[in-house]
């Protein structure tokens, strides 16, 4: 049985910052990721890099705190917001001076004040930094090697393991290279496996964002918050897919096909749309996104018409990146469609990154609370750094206070799995359901149908599960059931929030809720029973309170095999 003091699940910017911070305390640290190391949203190749913003000075800190609450429509956690904003300057200093990451800056003080540097949904310029992949990867690699952090690429989280008291004592990983299940003991575990984009057909994140870890945490006693607030973002379909469409360029767009927008309104709406990236229901320019959504999978046809002179620096940087990295000229014909982008909600944490479950921490896009219904641009990467470091420090402290206790080598693993072809088919159906009913145009009818279809997928997955499965099939069923569970929780939250609020748009909203009702956060969980993962029963539901891994003995389980057999 392998073990470590701190185990980090996910290797984006949040997970790696957490690992580095934990290792600074001399804790032994391992990082498991479903894909390659340095992946997920942080290293998604479909964008030029990451914007990183922070307060200019102490006076600006309070303004940024207030603005986050305003933009978030009152559903962001005030304590998390304060912790977050106060931590950004130190985090940027740490990235630049301690890690030695070369951050991009505006070319001049005058350039920094251009409106293109105003973060999306914000009302003023802030301290802006550009975080590109190569310098970040080089600096992180150097520090990881110097600290002796163990890397476990292509190791997917399929379950958490708890003792009789409900403390998380490790994980069950699936080694995608060796195609075997690997129990891994840990004194403290950090989930940093990304957001919910993996539940949709089109997503502006890498394929290793599986969107299963939130449901796994939920099944072990954690809660989810604000998960109805999923950012949807325009992205390119042609001439190349899976590329972020830069919002600052909307003012230079000509729409090439009829859209349900009056011609005399279009220019003004495009100008307003240039102020932010993801869809929001708060502004009239939502009509642009609704037109894109209506165009469907083939996308909305458009082209650029840049001026010959005085192209803003921010826009020029994007145009150069398109040309140099992807061979796309501004004059090329283009099509854009709506993509799932970033989750504003996720696992509920406190200011120490603790989930409320002993031994379990979380950070990055897998979490919720520090953002609200809308999120200011450049704060996602800042969130990963700030709360990644907090999670690492908290987990290391917890590990120091935990006595040596490894999982028993005779931990039992289930025999139930599902054929990978069936899992792939059902996953495709899940993503189609979510993309059909849960993108930006949500209604009671559509959300009810989504829940009906998801329940059907859940039933089919159980029906198709078989005994004496291979490890790959066990992992496939665990992944699928976790994804279905998370999708169900998201749809329930979307359905429960009957009003339009920020990134959540209800086309059937009549506008009769009070301000107090608007500002209520929606939390989901913990769940009362568990039916997914390698430590759980596939064919029958058992009360969660009666089921534990480790010392607990349960006599009414189906036949199981011991680890290593």
C-alpha cells in the first residue's frame, strides 16, 4: 500500500500551488492527475494564456471585494471573498519572486489604463498580469523537482476512503497506463481536479477535467454550493475548434448570417458584449449569446474587420496568437458556438480550504463560494494560486497532527463494473442531455426532461453493471456514476433557482422574486446514500451511515475481491 502525508488530486495551477506549499513544510507530497501533469483549465491550449488581476493597493482591495459581491449578485461567500482578495498581492509576489515566473505586463502605464485591460464585468482597471504556459511550466517543474514532490500522471481519482469516524484516510486511484486500481493512503487529501466542463459536449478545457471529483466528495459528506452558475463562453468552431473567442474583439465583429437582432441595435450590443467574456443574463447583450446558442453546433458565422491603425494592445496580442499559433488570419471566415467554460460553484470550503470533512480539502475550480453568479475576469487563476496555497498549508498542518495510520493492505475492492464501450455511450448521452437543456437557455420543462433522462442513464448504468469486472471496467462505472450524480445535482440547483441571475438564465423567469430571495445561495448535499465508486455497491443501495472502508465490517455486501488478488 502506497502512502504519503498529503495527496493532491489535480495538477492545474491550484493543485500544483497546493503541492508546493505543502512540501515546503517537509511533508511528503504526491500529485495525481487524470491526464498529464500540468493540465486542466490552467494549461488549456485553446487560449493564449491566463489573465491574472489583483488590487492596485490597499484602497483598491475593498473596492475589489465590493465589486466581486456586486458582480456575483450577492451569492458569493463574504468571508471567502475577503480571504481571497487579501491574499492576491502576496500570491502574485510569490509567483514572481519565489517561483521566478515571468509574468506579462502592459507595455506602458498608458496602455495599462486602456479599457481593454478592464477585467470582464469590472468597472475599472486593476493590477493586471499575463500568465503564459511556458514560463509557468518551467518554474513549477523546477520547484517540484527541488522539493521532491512525487508526480502520478494518468492516475484518476475514482473514490475516497474513510475510516470508521468518517475521516478521509486516502483515495482509490485508477492507473490509466497500467490499467489497474491503486489504493493510496494519505493523512490529508486535496481535491483540485477542475470544474464541471466535462459534463458538456463542448468545453473549453482539457479532456482530463472529468467532472467527477465533486460528486465523490459529496458522497463522503461534503456539500456543493452555487453549482448552477456555470460560465458559458463563445469559442471557435471554424476554422479550428476549441479555441477561446476573445471578448475584447467583439467590437470588431461583423455577423455574416441573419440573427434575431435588429440591425440598428447590433453595433451597440456588440460594443457592450466586448466588455466581458462569459455569458450573463444581466445585460442586454445577452442577445448575442442567445443568437449563438440558437445557431447550435454549427455555430454563428462572422468575421473580423480590424482597423489598420490604433489596434489596442490586448486585441493585437490575441490576433497575433491566432495567426502564429493556429494559422488563423483576421480575414478568415469564422464560426463561433457556445462552450462550457468555467464553474463558479463547486465543493463548499471555508477560508482554510477545508470541506467540512476531516482530512479533506479542496481548491481551484472544483470549489465554490469565492465567486458568485458572475465572476470578474482574471480571478479564476488568482483563486487557484491563493486557495491552492491555503489548501496546501492547511493539509500539511492536518497531516502533522495525524498519527501514523496506513490503510490495511487487505482493503477490499468491488467486482462490479461496466463495459467501457457502454460507459462511453452513456457518457456521450449524458453530455448531450446537459448540452441540450442546461447551456444558457434553461426552462422548467427542459430541466425536468434533463433530470428524467439522467435518471434513465443512472438506471441503465446499474442494469449494465456486471460482476467480476476488470479494473478498467470498475473505473469506468465509478466515473460514469459520479458524473451522473454531479449532473443531477447541477440540474436540481438550476431548477431550484427559478430566476435569472448572472450566468444562470431562466427563459421562463417572470421576474417576481424579491432581492432577498435572489441573494440566497443554493447548497446541495451531503447525499444520503452512495452507489458509485470502487468502494461502493453497484447493484444495491446501502445507507451511507452504515458503510465505511477500513475497520468497519459489513456483512450484507455482494461478493468482493481483495486488493492484490
